[in-house]
C-alpha cells in the first residue's frame, strides 16, 4: 500500500512538472490549436454578422471566445476569436482594410467579394481599450483575478470568403512580443517590429486555411516574447 501511494505521489509530481501541451478549442465552425503554454478561457458569446447576401442582405450566426495566455505569472497575451458557425450564402463583403495614424493595415486580396485584412496597432492603454472594445473580456479577467498589463498591442486578421464563412482573430500582446523570424518586404511604421508582421502573415495564412476548409482547422502560430518577460521572477 505504501509503495502504491508513493508511486501515485511521484506520478502526480511528474505530471505537474511536465510542460503544458497544445490545446484545441472550438469557436464557431473553427477548431483552433493553441500554442503550448498556460491558457485560461475568459468569455464566450453568440452573435451575428450582417452581410450583403445575394444582394438581399442576410445574417451569419457567429460565436466569440477569448483566452488569456499566462507566462511568468503574468498575462502576456489575450486572444479574441469571432468565427462564423456555418456558410452557404453568397456574400459580398465590405472591404474596409485601410490604415490610419494608429493602425497599420495590409489588404491581402484583390477579390472584390472577399475580405483578407491584417491590422496592427500602436501600443494601447490596455484597460481602457478593453473597457471600450471588449468589456466582457475585462469583466472575465477581473472575476478571475487576472491583472491587465498597462500596455498591449493589437495584431489581428479579419477574413471572409464569398461562400459566407468568416473569422476575426485579434491578439493583444504586451510590448516585447517578438513575432516570428523572417523578412517582411512591405513598408511599416516604426512602432512595429518586422517579426510581428511576419507572424501576422502566418496568422492570416492559418485563418485563410480554416475559413476556406470544410473542417475549419487551424494552428495559431507560436508566441515568442523577449526572454526577460517570461521569467517567473519578472514583475
């Protein structure tokens, strides 16, 4: 009996020490594999996109879910996903992929009836932004005792197919988000790192693969931060 209890204790300790495995979450018709790490579910809701369907108008049911990525005892990123639940309606999307002084936008499609847009923002006052744009996310974080970082940057992809499937993914990240290795050929403002736009293009490719597939499956690109930000001793 003693040996069995000792074995169970050792097994539990080994499981606690093992690294977190990738998790797949369902949002609308999409199945999203999250990068390995500590993710906490925040808020979820149902809604709809009002669209121009066959020139008569229509509504696409959607689901929205959000998650917090925790590392070093702190919230490093907030993932917000809005995905259609189905499709099958011919849609003419309004393409509003334009830049302004606070947001850099890249239009990735020439199809007048589709929408493929990357947007990346200046660093934002995170709590104020959440209060205005995602109050349900802020409320969920407060209820779970998760501290909102002072500043976060928004990097997102909005994509809609002419067949009526769509997805919007917005990742809020703390300053020090490195993105992905690679070269970025487009011009971009000084507040963006080249690696952040490389990561955004990878996200856009993953979202497009999901929106245009039957399964809706996609993998969120890995999240990389400056080393000092992920240390458990950093505060």
